[in-house]
């Protein structure tokens, strides 16, 4: 009696709401998957139940990988994302270290300024940036995005790393300094190795933010074969009101996989990074 | 008394150490500034410079592809004041960023409370339900584009087969339908962000306090109001302001779903500026984008107050 009562409570407080949330939050992904394995003639036949899986096929995936530029877009996105992540991490480790561990005049205000820069959206800057990009001759070049993505990656990663560096005990570093190590040696041999988990999560967040970026990629690399995945999918697989739904959804699935995997490992540290960094500033 | 004397006795020593430290920290300053240089160079060149260039452009009649242009003062802004599309753009952006907030907040709070229980595979479930927020928005918006398609929408199909409607809903056919659809997609994307932020805050709620309140006879709602809410209050406020700022300056979701249509009635600042730039009116487009700035500055100032209050 007591047992079944607990079961009912658990059902009402946990499993039922969880199911409702899952339906709402995961339905679009299920839909993408269903459409991506539907043959066209079935997809366009409105009499057929849209949720039924009839004659499933991988034709949409084959079309996407062989007859579109999709593999090239993946490559472009990788180059841009890895390049901008590496550049941002290098800059952010230095900034995060300085803000997190050094006391210097203006340090607090600089920390606040970096945080405020995180709030500056691409929509505010893309128009004048397009002038700068064309003046430097960077249109449709990887360098455009590798240099510009750090504008939103550095504030985020510096903020996160600043919080992380603060959690590392000072005594270890002081002990090394007393033992005659220089400040740089103490940093590279004592503090940085301890900060590797933080650097790793900052790197993965940079990667996913870069992978997902849309507006800058659309404006600065939106033509020819230099498109990134989100831009290529949106602008090449939809042509003048002709929607290639099957391959669009296949591209959606394949284009989401890298970030989904990256985040699956990092849900918890993301939250603590954002909120801890934000609240401990 | 003796305690006080002991403390006073300890003080000179503490001050001496602090003075020694002060000397020590002074040497950190040059290195600290040196460390800031590479990052600040990038931020100055690609953020500060374009920001001021944008202000300058917005005061000119610069066109894409023409070298000649002249200074026109506030003409571009004056034009916006009498531009019906811009009026709609301001209204849409405010509706989009504020009407969606209570939904994201309440649904996100609900999800956080559900996920805060212990159950099997909770890590896996948490990661799964976070998906809407982590996959590229441009891509997930394509799924919504099809879910809201005027012919192929499965929503219309289900409602028709239940006999609720006779013909398909034309989701993007008129302004309010389209704004409703956009808001639903935004709530879907933003809800998990609130959920995980609040979930992180919930970890700090003390179990003892909660049980004590239960023993005192407080019901679930009272316990939530008196024990849980004070702890998560600041995180909720910070998440809300983050969400408002990023929704206010959104681009991709609206670009993919409506491109500002029908008849330019669903633009937000970002898409309207992009479209205007497409018509090569660069000065005008810069003015549209910059119109976001006062709003953003206000939101950021409020956010900063809460974050400083946390110290």
C-alpha cells in the first residue's frame, strides 16, 4: 500500500512531467530524423500519416554527402572553429590568469569590461565589420572568421578561466616562488597543469560557439564554396522557395552531432562555469 | 577583555605581512598588463574600432560599392522615426524578448525542479533535454520551419485529423501567426538554458533547512517560497537578463523562419539591418543596428548590478 503510494507520487512528480518536457523538447529532433529517412514521394503526399516511417531510405544522406557541398562546409567549419578556438584560448589563458591571480591597478574594471564585451551581440557590429573585413581583403577567407570569432570567444573564455584560476590554491604557487622559481615558471609548471580541466572545457565551449555561429559566417563567408555548415545548409539547400526537406533534415542531424557530443560531456561544468564565473566576478 | 588584547597584539604582525605582500604584488602589475595585450588587441581591432566606425557610418549616406559618400548628420535616424517598418521592428523585438521570458522562466523552473530529483540516467536525461539550446539555432530553426510549413506541417495534420480545423494553418501567412510561431521556437530553444542555470542554483539549497521547514508544517509551496526561492533568486535574475539580451539581439531564428516577412512585418533589429544592408544602404543599416544599443546598455547595466551584488 505504502509502496504503491510512493510509486504514484514518483510518477506524478517525476516521470510524467519528464515525459511531457521530453516530448516538447525532443519532438523537433524526432521530426528531423523521420523526415531525413523518408523518400520524397511519400514526404510530399499529404494523405499519408506524417509520423509513419514508410519505406525508410538513406537516399537523402547520400544526396547530401555526394551531390552537395556539405563535406566542404564541414571542412570549412572545422578550419574556422579550430583556428579561432586556438587563438581565443591562447589569449584567454593569459587574460584569465592575469585577472584571476594578479592584483594590479585597474584589474577589477578590466574584468567587468571583459564581461560587458561578452554581452555585445554580432548584430550590433556586423555592418561596420564588413567594411573592415573588405578593407583587409579578408572576404571569403578563413582568416576573416578566425580573427573575428575571438571577439565573442575571448570574453566568454577569459571569464570562465578567470573563475577557474581563482579556485587554484595560492600556496602552491607561493611555495614555488619561495623555492626560487620565477613567476613564469610557477605559472607554466604549477598552475597551468592544474588548470587543464578548465582550459579543456573553455576550449570545448569555444568550439561549440564557433560551430554554431551564423551571422558573421553568413556576411563574411556566405558565397561560393567557403560557407560554414549552418550557412550552407540554410542558403544552398533552400533555393528560391524550393525546399529539399529530406536533405535539409539530414544535414540538420549531421550538423548537430559534433556539438551534441561535445556538450554531452560538459553539461555540468558549463553551468558552473557560466554562473560561477558570472557570480564570482 | 583578554580576547581584545590578544587581537590587538596580533595586529602589527598582520600589517607587516600585508606590507610585505604589497611589495610583492607590485611586481605582478607589468606582467599582468603584458598578459592582456594579445587579447585586447583583437578586441580593440574587431570590437571597439567597428563600434565607433558603426557610429560614424550611421551618420553618413554610405552605399555598398560606392566610394563617395557624405556626412548627413542624424538624417538616417530621423528617417527611422518615420519608418513604419522600423516601428514594427521595435515592437516585434520587444514582444519577442519579453513575452517569451515568463514562459521560458516558469517552464525552465519546472524542468529544473523535476531534474533536481534523483533518478536513474539523470545525467543522460539532462544532456538530452539540453539539446535545443546547444545545437546550431540555424539548423534547429529549419525543423521548426517545416513543423510550421503551410502544406507539410504535422501540427496542421494532427489538428485536421482530430477535426479541430478544416484547412491547414498558415503559420507564416500573417504577422501575428508568424510572431506566435517565432516565439514558440524561441521558448523551445531558451527553456533548457533557464533549466540548467536554475538547476545549478538548486544544488545550493540546504536539505536541512528544507526538512526543518517541512517539520514545521510548511507545505510544498511555502517551502519553495521561503527556502528555495531566496537561494535561487539571483541566478534566476541573471539568467533572465542574459536571455533578454541574447533574444533581443537575435538574428538566426527569425532569419530562417520568416526573413522578416510577410511584408516586412516580423523583422527584429538584426534582420532589418541585414535586409537594409542587402539593399546596399550601409549608413541606414548601421543606424538600425545601433538603435539596439540604448536598450542593450540598459539591460547590461541592470545585469551588472546583480552580478556585483553577488560579491
